[in-house]
C-alpha cells in the first residue's frame, strides 16, 4: 500500500510538472526529432567497496569511457540529471587537455583544440551538425556555446582523433553533445532547478529556471521527455580598445621595438610621411601610435531559453523510433557607452599652416624603446590664443591650411557607442530509426533538419562631441583629455565634463550617428544510413559502413533603420534622412540625450575619473517624436550566400583481441560549394562646400546656403555629392573530393597500462565569410581627405578595399597521436600523449597593397584586406594528465598541454607573400581541480591557465592574447537525496583579458577587458 500511495502522489506531481513544461514549450512551435544515444546514469557505482556518487561518480565514469574508447577521446559526464559539471559547456570542455576557449560576457563561447582556430572544431548534437547563429556577428562554422544550456546534456565527448563513421570537419577535434532519452530513464523522473545569479559589475539578481520530466509506459514501448530552461543574466563589460596603429616617420620604413625593419605588407603609414609637433614646438617622429583609444562600458541583459521534446516508440523489440525537437534561443538588449579619443587635436600634416603650432597636443608618452606611443595629453591652456578657422588664422598672420574648430576646442572624448536589440535562435528536428535486424546485424537511419537565424533587429549608433557653436563662437565642454595605456589603462578628462554636457555644451556628430540591422540564416537538411555487422568470434569485432547527404545554405543580409524629415519621401534614403542635411538643427544636442549622472562601478578593465554616457532610449524617443517614427530598408549591396551539397560514405572495421583493439577505415567526401556576394565600388568625392578661395566654407560665411547643415563649423554637402556607389554580384562554384583514411589502436599492455596510437587525414571547409563576405573598393579623393582632415580626420587619398577569397581551398591535415595511460587504481589515471598535426590550406587574414582593374583602369588598392591559404603549418605538442580520489572524499584532476606551432608560409594567387603562425594556438595550458565530497557535501575549486594565444593579423602585425588564468569555486549541499543547494563563484580571481600587437613588445595594446566575477546560488529538486 505504501508503494501504491507513493506512486500515486508522484504521478500527480509529475503530471503537474509536465503540464508546466508543455506550457513553456508549446509556443516554440514545431514538435519533431533528433539524437543518438546517451546512456542513463545509475545513481551510484561501487569501486573496491567504496560507494561513489555525485561529482566523483561523473569523473570516474568519464575516465572509464576514455579508457574503453578505441580513439583518442575526452568525456565529460553529468553528475546527475540536470547537473552538468559547469554552467557553460565550453567552460567544462576547457578543463580537458588541449582545449582553449574564447569568452563573451564572461561565458565560454567557442572552443579551440590543440592549437587550431574555433572554426576547426566541429560541434554536433547527438551526432549531427547543429546550426547556430550569432546575435551580432557573422555566420560561423564554430558553434556558439552561449546558446546551449549545459543542464540539458548528459555527456560531452571530444574526439581528438577521428573515426571514419564520424562526420568530417573537425581538424582540431569533434565535440559530440548528447542529451537524454525517455526509454533510458526511470519513468516519472526529472528535476526542477531554481537559481539566482549576480556579479561584481552588476548588482542585479537574475532568475534562472530549468526543469525536465521523463515518462515511459510500463511496458517500455513508448516514452516522452520534455525539458525547458529559462535563464536571465545581466552583465557589464569594461574594455579599452585601440584602432589602427600607424607609423609616423619622415619618409622612413617602420621599425619594431628593437630597431629592426618591418618589411611585411599591411603596416599602416601616416600618409603625410611626417611626424608632428606639440603646443610648445617639440617634434615627434619615428614611432607607432593608435589613431584612436576607446574606453567602453557594455551592459548586457541576456535571456536564454532552451527546450527539448523527445518521443520514443518501440513497436517491436528490435525497432526503436526516436523523434527530437531542440530549440535554443538567446536574446538581449545591449548598451555600450564609449568614450573615444581619436587624434583630432594633432596637426599631423606638415604642409598645413597649423602644423607648426601643434594644435592642442601637450605631449606623448613612449615605451622604453621610444618607438611606441603609450600615452597622450591634450589641453586647452588658459591664457593662450587659439584660432578656430582659416579666417581667424589669416587675420593673425598665420599661413593657411588645416585650421578648424579642432584647433581651438577639444572634441574628445567623443561620446559614442551603441544600443542594440539582438537575438539568435537555433532549432533542430530529426527522426532516428534504430533497427536490430538480427543479433549480428544492426541498422540506423536518421533524417533531420537544423536551422538558425540571428542578428540585431536594431543596431543604433549615436555620437556627440563636448563642444558647440553659438552665434559663431565655439564653446568648449572639456579642456583636458589624457590617456595612458601603461599598466591598467586610464582616461583623464576635465572634472566638470559631466556638468558641462548637462549644461548643453555638446554637438551631435550626425556623420557618426546611424542605425542598421543584420540577419543571418544557417540551414542544413541531412539524411544518413548506418549499418553494423557484428562478429561472434575472431579478431574482427565488427564492420560499419554508411552514407550521408547534407544540403546546407547560409544567407546574410543587412539593412537600415532610419528617420526622415517631416513631409519628405522615406523612399529617398540618401537625401531625406535627417542626417543628410534636410534638418539643419540635427546636430544640436540637448541635455536629455545624455545620462544625467556619470557611469560608475567601473570595477576593472580601465580607470576613468569621469565617464559620461549617452541615454540611447531617450535619444531614440526624441527621434520618433521629432520625425514621426522610424523606417526600414534592406541593403542590396551587403548580401552573401553559401550553398553546400555534401555526399559522403564510409567503411570502418573494428578489431579486438585479448590485448589489442582499434579500428581502421576510410571516409570519402564530395563537396559541391557555391559562394556569392554583392561587391561594391564607392567613391568619396567631396565633403564640405568650398568658399571663394577653395577652402571649406564656414557656417558663418554670408554665402552659406541655410538649407545645408553645419558640421564642425563648416557647411556640409548633401550625401549624394559626398559619395556615389555601385555594386555587382560576384560568385564562384567549385567541387572537390577528399579521401580521408583513419586508424586508431589501443594496446592493453597490462591490466592497468594502455598504449594508444592514431593516424588520420582530416579536412575542414573554409569559413563562410572567408569565401563569401561582400567585397568593397572605395576611393578617397584628395578633396574629400583634405576636408575631413579639418573636421576629424579620414584615410589618406587613394584606393582602399577588402573582400573575401572565393578560391580558398579547404583545410587539410594529416595528424598523428601516441599516448600511454596508467590506470593504477579504479577511478585514477596518469597519462602522457604526444600529437602532431601537419596543416595545409589554413586560412589567414592578409593586408597588402594590390594592383586591381577598376573600370578598365589599373589602380593600386592600398591595404587591401582579404584571406589567403597558409601552407606547411605544424601544430605539435604533449599532454600530461592525472586524476586521483582518496577514499575519504578528497580528490584532484590535473593536466598540462604544451603546444608548439611553426611560422607557416602564406600563399595568395599562387605566390608566397609571407609567413604566419597558426591562429588559435597557445604554447602552454594547464588545469587543476581539487574537490572534497561526501554524501552530503561537495566543494570544488577549478583553476585554469592558458598561455599566450596567437591571433590573426592586424595592420601587418600578429595579435597575441596575454596569458589568462581563472579560478572557479563550486559548493553543493544535499539536504536529502532529492534536494540540493548549490553555489558557485566564477572568475574568483577577477582576471582580465589583454591583447596586444607584435611579438617585439607588449606596448601596442589592442584591448583590455574585464567581464566581472559571477555569482550563482540555487536549489535543485530531483524526483
């Protein structure tokens, strides 16, 4: 009777939970399909009379799966239903040897394996590709792990060596994420988790809810599993970035911090080929300096939703049908306030009349070599006379050229940044039929579809300068700006800057104010058939063969959100936007456009004495009220498409003797690829109206047209006279076939000692944007450059451009592994693994001057940015790892990876143009986890440290991410077998991420960011 009563009560509760979960899932739409097996987890296992549960159970089960595998595999197992070891799947993966992750907002986003870029790590859900899109970035072959709630998984497997049966595409490795199935779980079982999260950068407490319910019939013929997760998270990121390091020399070639010439393409030179002066006449030359230093605070309000619906039906003992539907959604509102300090207060051109006086530059700070600027100070000195226009300078007897409001005011820091509403949605549906034809023959058939879409529905940018012109007189809202990149970067401005902005001393920079949107779509349909033949005796354990067809598409398009002047035709985008000149008052700033108080709680990344910000919702509301609401248009010239039809087949033989086991096989893949983009040619012809002498016309000039708007004190031309643009579609179709052999072997030398080896050939296709991103050429006239120079600066005259490379070849690699594993007691191991990958056709960014034909004329395109194939790349290294648990509950896991990569040749159009390291590699990486666990309590500390990571090229120099370490803390207390309290601290070390340019010095700072220390606390009830 007790048993009956207990089950009745449990059924009632289970039904209630199932109803609640269904209410969450039903609006998501499409109930359908997916997933190969994820075995159910027993509640405990016994090793040498020691009962093991919880975290220790999960790591020891993972270790057993690693030992039993034929290939080189790492496995992460959930402690229990809904209890994955880490909050984020990427964070969990980084704790195994050879894995480096990138982060977004403090969360793991992408995974690199053994020194190769994230695009070379293939991620699958239950054995099939899962489409994922970015909330505000381009489509990528790398999976976006911020989309996926980790508590939906049962295991994550990382295959470092391939098997023929596994899809190609993971040169670094293949991650297979596995979810649960109802027929493999106890009926009427599941969990409910309620959690709160906060951080030291944001004091909000955000709720996170997740639940799962699984049921199957008593005869285990039919089952259903439903799971849902909803997580909210507020985060703040503080970051300083720099732009466009240029070499300032008197016609000299750039040199590094050691005085060595830098002959490579891509180095940016100040076109004036000169140094410059400060206000006292001191001259500076022969150095690198960023054209802008930017200090930003980004606030993110993310909401992540995840859903799983799985049906299983077993009409016959030897036939099982599994249908899955997965939905992962990430959306949020993002606000970035940036204080931007360009070089506007420097008189850079030595042919201008204002060059000798140095504008408002007080001085520069340098690194020890004297070749890299690490700080600058600008000040409007009391008692000194400044000249705001050519007319004022001429009246003072000064030579003409370059004079403007930047000679008498400090237009920095420019208040800028952005406000965006972003969303990414990934869905997968499939149906799998598992058929045990006979005891020795098995077949599996899977058909499915995975699709995603993402991008910002609004990406709004507004910029303002702390100055204004009233009755022809310039008023300054700021009298001092200084930045310093040494140590913790810092920004210093006039203490009363916030008060001055609130007093209305500011102007809207309409040329840097706009709004856009972007949408990316990734789709793939697939069907595969797999057959296994088992053998009852002999060394041949089984053979596997099968075929797969995949049909994938990627599409990206962009557009604009815009406002037009009242009464004008919205269809005329170029002429009737309020920024285009139809509203002469568009540049007038109001105090209500800005935050009433400066931004505070800047807990890392940089220091700032005052940090004013833009109130984006208030400014957007002003636009709606003034111009009657926004309009939207689609841009036809920022579109790309990629289509891939992939046919593959494989054969794999699995062998086993008393001591020897492994597999040998081959996979044959034929790829038909089509890439298309809309490429443009844009000419920047002029910017300001000229006066009678040919100089930019002042707004106070009697001849000024009152219908045209002012910018920076000068009359700006309408947009159609500023620039013109044409575009055309460019496409390429190609087909290639690859034969991919693989071999894995494991030798049980003794009962405790395993020697493992592997050899294979692998491929990965180039990134979508590398082969299809829209290209563009732009021409900057001398007239346009001269005009912009007096109002904030621009590129040097000439042709510039960028574009994808549709002729890129797929990545290819031959790889080898050998390892020794000592399982010296149950649940413990000490191991050593050596690996080598010989990589060809890897993709690297290049920047170089290039001859091109434009309209029948051969021109030199300066700093043309594209992609090229690298040749003869090598990534090799060693992995050391150990795991041990004491009977009284204390245990540890440790691993260390040494990864060595070479400088590989870079080839463009068949010509070797330079050398580059492999992007994504880190020479050193280590993890150490120590834990204590008993029946009631778990405490775990996990420390991760990765060494310097190699990035792509920037201005001809390689990017390097400084070493990064992070300590995460986790505790759990089991009140009962069903009820658990958990708490976590992520990034307890409050670590920051810093990136610099060049291997000669760390002084060329590219970025330094801090995402905060995250705190979690919650309760989980398992039933």
